[in-house]
C-alpha cells in the first residue's frame, strides 16, 4: 500500500486522550488486524511516515517499538519494520476483508471525537415526514409482489423519465435504470464498458468514489485538468487522442470538488467528441439539483443525444443520503445491458425504498427550495469564516453544490490534515481527489454542518494551520507507550 493510502486507513488516530505514540501504535495494530496491511509487508520508513503524519520521528520509533514488543511487527536491521508472519493475529488478518480502500477508510471513521469537514454527506433536507412513508394500499401491493425488477419499479422509472423530460431531455421509462445510489451507477457502467487494463479518463481533481470504482474494475485511470469552466473540449480532445480511453467520467454541473459549471457550448462540443471518437461519457449530475445561485445548463445529453451519453444521479445529496436511490439515464439498449449486470450484483433494488423514492421525485422542487434555504446562509458563513480566520487561503464561492475548494499558500494539505486531527478536525486533502496525486496544496471544505459547528470547525482548522506553519507539531509529542 502507498504511504498516503496507509495514512488515510489509520483514520482519526490522534483523537482522544493519551500519548501520540500510543495512539499511533493502536491505529497500526487495528490496520494489521483488519488486513489493511498483510503479513510480510514492510511498514513505512520512520522518517517518511513521521513527515506524512506531521509528528516527530521519535513518535513513530516508539510506536513501532511497542508493536515489536507486542508481537505484531518485527524489526530487521538495515531493512525496516515488517508485519510479522504467523503471529496470533495473522490468521484473522488473512481471513478478514482487507479494508485497503481510502474511500472505505474515510466513510467508516468514528466521528464522535472530531468535527467532520471532510465528507460531503448532508443531513436531511427537511421534507415532510409523510413523504417517507407508504400508505396501506401501497404497502399491501408491494407485499403481494414477489418480483425483483432489476431495471427498477415502473412507477419510479416513469417519475424519473418525466423529471428528465421537464428539464429539456426527452426521456422514456425504457431509458431509465434505478440503482442503489449514484456510486452503484458508476460501478455498473464501469463493469459494462471496462476490462482490466483499459484506460478511463477522469477530471483532475474529481470525485474520489469514481476513481476507486474505476480502479476496482482494473482500469488505468488517466486525467484531464479542470479549469475555471470545467473541462475544456479542446484539452479533452487532446487527452482522448493521447490515452485512447474506453470511458470518460465528468461532473459538469457544480464539479466535485471545484464547484465549476461547464458552459452549454462546452457540453455540446463534448457530446460531439463522444460521437466522433465513439467514447461513452458519464455525466455525473449528483450535485446538479443543489442550485444556490443561477440555474445551470442541462445535462450533456440535452445538447446532442446519442448512445454514448449516460447521465447519472441520485436523491442522496438533495434529500437524504440514507435512502440510496440513484439512476442511470441512457439509450434503451444501454439500460438493458446495465440491467443485466445489475441482476448479477443484487437482483434489484429494494421495492419499498423505490416506492418512497417515486413520491420524493414528485417533491423535488420543494426539496430544492428547502436545501437552498438551508445552505445559502451556511455558504455565506463559511466564506466569512475562511476570510477571517484563514486569510492566506484562496477560494471562490460556488454557485451550487456543497464545497469550497481552498488553496493553501504553502505546505502539504496531507500533513496539515494530520495536524488538524490533533485539533479535533477532519479535513480532506486535495490529493485524495486526484488520480495523479496532485493538488497537495488544496483542501475541499464543505459547508453542510450547523452554523455553530462550522464556526468551531474553522476556528480549530485555523489553529491547526498556525501550528503547521510554525512546525510546532513536529518534535513536540514524544513519550513512551505505557
């Protein structure tokens, strides 16, 4: 495992009471037991590991020494520190599911002891509770049904088709596949179009869940830079010629994480590029309904539809992440092929959830209004807080979505993230959103929490930034493990 991924897998390890080296040893021990690092694997070199964690080398040395004493690792003179083979925990480590995914590590961390300014998962938008329940007749009809419907419940597919048609993209039920969230939609499309070793082209930076889905499919992930107006068609053309991708993934509306919006002319040009080169394009519209300023253009498929254009989305960001209702809108033959793959994944999405989803699709305008009323003041507050407490950081206020994309004047956001954990604040370094590991001076900052939490979070982040700038974090916490 590479060093950044290993650091991410340790989670919020500095949280809570106790010496840093004790907590670091415990975090590494948990990683070994979970199979994150396998028996025989060399742990990171002490100096590099200390730099990545923004701690003293002595902290790492003492943590490794404690693990040696406990029988988890062994030190080989002149070679490094290795996870032991055949110790009492190795069998469990081999049999367990290896949690090597940075995404898994990020979404599964315990948040009780930290303020979360990393994840882009909102609380409920506040829609009426009755929309999340089914009436007696609806429930009775579902209970009498024994089918799986791998393409999705007809009532939900029809509601989604009507929704797409209302925004200028004529759609029939046959062009809609229901998925368990937008993440599954990405994975299904990857399974359809990619074979191991194929190239996929993504934005840089981009949504980290997409990077993981494509890598899980065995693809070679290449990137195209995101500018002030998203991906430029001319640059995309050059990258297509250079990498010969089998698939392209874009988030043209409130791009995650930069917040940029691709102009209509660029969307039309990219639709033509897809047809010219015969390369399918995923338009991830998961954030397209989070409109906080002017309304954005329609999906890419609205500017020249053909079989290579796939639009995905979900109600997670707008309404509630826990419902896990997503979709793919594409040509009917593509939807049919995706449905066959989905059958092998899960046979079909839960029927009750889909029935509730159909009701919620009808309430999207109300949900947009509520989400906008919730987020606009928080967006303004976050801008004020960043300007006041972190005036050296540079950012633009997004027109929609959930995030500020902030640039540090110096340093490495991965190291700052480790210092921030010791201040009780969890942040997402920009490099986690780059397939090439770039954007080390950037941080994605969501404005989803309650105002008091945002104030406290930015205050802690400013304290961590000051400590990181002075270098006080390194060499300050040196103590033995009891």
